[in-house]
C-alpha cells in the first residue's frame, strides 16, 4: 500500500494529557488523532514531544572574520541538537547587515550551510537602508543597540526615533537592546553589573518606550531584571524576551574576574536571578542570545578587554526541560514562550500539534543529564552551564524530516524564513 504521509509520530502525549498520533506530510501536520498511513513511524511513548522551538535571538557569526567563533553549520547544528528548529540571526556581523547586498551575502552563506530554519534581521545604524533590506527579506529590524555592546555601536534617541518611524511605516518589527552604560573601570563582574545596572536598563526601557510611535511593533531583547519588566506592560504592541543566562546564572557563581561570565546586559546577583523567576508568567519569550566567543578569547585578556557574550542556543531548551521535569515550570508555559509567542511576534508560521502547523518537533527523553561542553556543537567550545542538569532531545524533526538522531545530523528541509516585505529580485 502507498504511504499517504511522510511521517507519523505515534502515541504522543499532548499537553492536554491525551495520547494522539500526529501525521506530517509535505512539511506540515496534516492530521492529529488516529494515524494516517506512512512507511516512517516513530513511537513517542518514551518521549516528551515538543513543537520545534524558535530562538529569536542568536548570533551565528561566520563570514571571514568570525568563523572561528561559529559558522552557520556549527551554530545550526548546535540549535538542532538543542531542540531549536528555527533561529533568527542578529545583524551585528562583520560586516554588519545594513543594505540589500550585505543581507543577500549573509543569506547565501546561511542557505549553503544551515541545518535548521532561519530568519535574518536587518541592522539599524546610520548607514542602514531599511526599506531595501525589507524588500530583500529581512524578518525584523535590530537588535538595535541603544547601548554599545560587542560588535554593536550605540545609536542616540533622535536617530532611534527616525528609525522607528521608518520601521513602523512598513509595519515591521523593531527589536531593541536597551541599556545605559556608565563611565568607569570595567574590571570585574561586580563592576560590570554596576556600570550596566538594572536601574540603567529600566531607564533605557522608559526612554525607548517614549521614543516609539504608538503603532510600532516593539520587542525588547534580553531584559535582565524585574525592574525593566515592570515597565513594559504599560504599552500595547510591546513584547520582551528573557535569556536563560539571566535565569540560571548569577555573579556569585563565578570568580570576580572571570571574563567567561561577561555578557551584556550583565549577569545580576543571585537575589535578582530569583526575582526574575517570579516573573516567569509575564515573560513573552525565552531566547538564548547565543553569542559565541572562544574559550581563549574569554580567558586570555584582562576583564575589560574580554568580549561580552555567552554561547547558549544548544542549552536553552535542555535547561528549561529540566525545570519541566522537576515540575518547577509547566510544559505549556515553556511551549508558549519558546514556540507560539516568538512565532506570533515574528509573524511566521508556527510548529505545533494541530493540522496546518509546521511539522517541526523535538523528542526529549524523560530524564535529565549533565551538561558537558565536550558534547556540544558550537565552535565556542565551552559552556557557562557545565555540570548543570539538562534534557537534550534524542530526535529532532524539521518539516517531517529527521535532521538529528542521537548525535547524528542529516540535512533536511531547513529553509529561509522570509520577512513579509520580501519581493523577489526587487531588493534595490
Ligand atoms: O553580550 C553580548 N554579546 N551582548 C550583545 O548584545 C551582543 C553579543 C555579541 O554579539 O557578542
């Protein structure tokens, strides 16, 4: 008998507690309930099966100058092995993405190597051509640096206002890195936290909110403190993300001068980390801010010269799945923040359990394991979560194709996710 779908996920435990089969064909879920027929069937009885996660904040590096930190191949393998089936790449590359030409070069680099779905954002800086990048297929704009960071120079409030107007005119999403940086000696994690303080982040959030036209779709990147979160929900059309490193790491866990833990916005004190968890229900999106730098770059310089950023795309879902298994957060809330909400905010098709959703899934075993850098795939070669508990997927599926199976990668149907402004061959 001829198969009538590409893949069946059998005996899958749905978040509502029912057991169901999911049939996937031509990249999409075509049926949820009793199974169709297929030559390929995976029994999911021993797994927790999640729709593929969307990590809307990664830095895949690559190009001539940064491939030692990460490439599209190593970064997307890292994503897939961590249950992330779609990544959104940030434009602070070398060269940065500011026009149709740099955008298209980046796109071609990704298309050749990516193992997962990907979107690419357009950069917002003084020489940026926003309309041109929108037509070339930029998914969103930013992260715009309202405070300088690794590979990103700060823009001022007037420029931000003008850029926001351009972005709202085309009805695109603006994403923003909001911080305030004080002058001072940046020589320890303690001082890094003071110079880029929680209060400063909250004040930057206020200023950005004041600057944004009311109809702008605005998304705040990596909020690190409850102070900032409390400011956000006053404006409609506004969402924000929180990173695993602000939820799982604090300054107290590292030596005072340990550059490995340097990141912007900084790690906060243990008390703030715990308070951030109390905001779990308010958080729209969890994203990784995967910002790989090699171990040697993170350990060979004086603290003030160490590049900021932590690798994290492969450990985001595993860390959070461990919290699910320990019953500290619900599976539903995790799926909202890592699948449905980022898809809705970006305006892209979502993976999911029902007919019409993208057929991207990750099958997680029901037990935790120790996170070990040796088992991860980023060129960074280290992880700030060494020794912590995680749940890594055994099998990952994109569009009905198995792209990862217990350590082995297969090229499947991972593809470019275009922004809504895309016009073929008309980017100029
Ligand atoms: O710590 C950071 N590193 N924060 C950012 O916003 C940029 C990132 C990077 O690209 O390395």
